[in-house]
C-alpha cells in the first residue's frame, strides 16, 4: 500500500481514502465506523470480536459475534498496512479487552503498553486507543452498549440486595455506572486488570463463559439471551474478584509522572516486587533509569528497594499467618536462591525467617493462654 494515500488533518490525525474505510467496514461487520476511522459505534447491544494475529505469515483474522450475525474476515497485507497507520479511536460503548494468548501492544492516549496472556483492560467511551495488529496473539474484545450495561447493572443491584454481591469497591461496576452518568461523560478512565494467579488459572475460569456466549450466539435457542446475559454477569463478577485480578483505575488526564508511578507501583505489587528494571522497561516502554528516578521521586526508594519492601513484607505475613514451609514461601515469592533470600530477610529484620516464625508462633501461643 502507498502510505502517502493517508493525509493529515488539522487535528494531526490521518484521514483515509474511501476504499480504506470500506475495507475496515467490511472487516468489522456490524460496527459502524466514522469515515475518519476515529470513532467506532455498534448497532447491537453487544459485539464480540475475536482477533487472531500471526506475525510469521503476516495474517490477522477477525471473527465477529452479535445477536443477529456471525462472520469472520481475514486482513490481507494491504489491510494490515492500513491498520498500522490508523489513528487512535474512541467508542460509543464500553470495551473490554482480554488477552487469550501471546501479547497485545496497545496505544492508550499518549502511552504504549503491552498486555500479556491473562491480562485485561476495560476502556470507557472517551479513552483514545488502538491495538497493533502485530506479533502473535489472540484476544477477545467485548463491546457493550449503554442499554446492555444498564441490564447488567440492574442484575448486579438485584443480587446485591440479597447480599450476594458487594457493589462497594467493585471498580468494574463503578466504571459501568459512571459511563451512564451524564455528569461524568467526558471522563477519561480505564481499568487495568492484572491476574494474581497463573494465566492458565484465569483461563480455566473465564474461557468456559466466553465459549458459552459464543456458542449461544452461533446456535441460538429459546432462552439464549438469558444464558448470554448471565454469562456476561459472571464474567464481570470474576474480573472483579480480588483473588483473581488486581485492578488499577487509571485516569488518563493525570500527570504523566503520576500516571507512571501508579503503573509502576501496581506492576510491582502484582509481581510481588520481583519485576526487574528491564521487565518494567519492556512493559512501560520507558528507559529503566528514568523509571527508577520516578520511583525515587514518589516513593523515596529505588526500584530494587521498593521491590524488597513488598516481598519481604509478604514473606513476614506468610510466615506468621500460614503453615506453608519456608521453601514454599520462598518459591511463591519468585526466589530460586534460598541463601540469597535468607540474607535479605536477616539483614532487614535481624533474624532468619525460621526464627521469625518461631517467635511469632510463641507470641500467639502466649496470648492465647491469657
């Protein structure tokens, strides 16, 4: 494709020739895309997109599922070239991206992030973003219109009245509720959901529900819509489960350094403090030394020191509140060298992990005798 065919507007975003727009429209079916490719809307209460990308053979396929239709399309090399220079876009709906395999590079406002298998991102309507059709990945995108969101919220409120679901602190339901609030309609907010268990463990929970929704859409039968809404509600409930995901609420209009520190601290917490400077740099697309300076500025500690605070504090909790072996705890925190962990723990607390556990157990026993 001749990239000179796209031309910039006064806004700084490229515009496209009609045939580019028509190719996108064909690939996205019931999505309605504005002619500058900067705004997507949906005609149905919800749309599911399954994107599969293979870098080796420069191919990408998109399968789309709605209440009324199912179709699949394959992006050829020309279309992939168009996709790589398309601008960031917004939606008229909530979008949930869940990575099934591989890694997805996503441009979110003025940042670039890599989302790995098991990770999830939930965008409100005003966040400008654009995923890259590059690398090897499979990801599912759930696009939910206001009327469908209202139905999901109504069900969650009904369950909450019975004490089954606590809506307080549920960041996903709060994002949904805010999206229907006219006074908040210009907010730029999204949620990053990082798994706190293995990606395979996440898949075991979420994949059956996704498969159920898709099966009911491909082969509808009486009651299909009830099954579909129920599966969506269960998906949202699982994504908000603190034992499965750690959720970070990001306001994109925050200062860039504030934003970076929020991302840094979140990633460090999820990784139990065991994320290296190189790994952070790869995820956040910033120089490792710059990230270290951000951490020093906001937390008064280097990345290494901040990470040590996290995993040593977790070690103390596990030693005092569980019966897990010291070896198991060391492995859970990501250490392969037992001696190294012992040296760090003893230097920080003045006693070995085993001595700390014995002392805490004896204190608990003494307290129980009183």
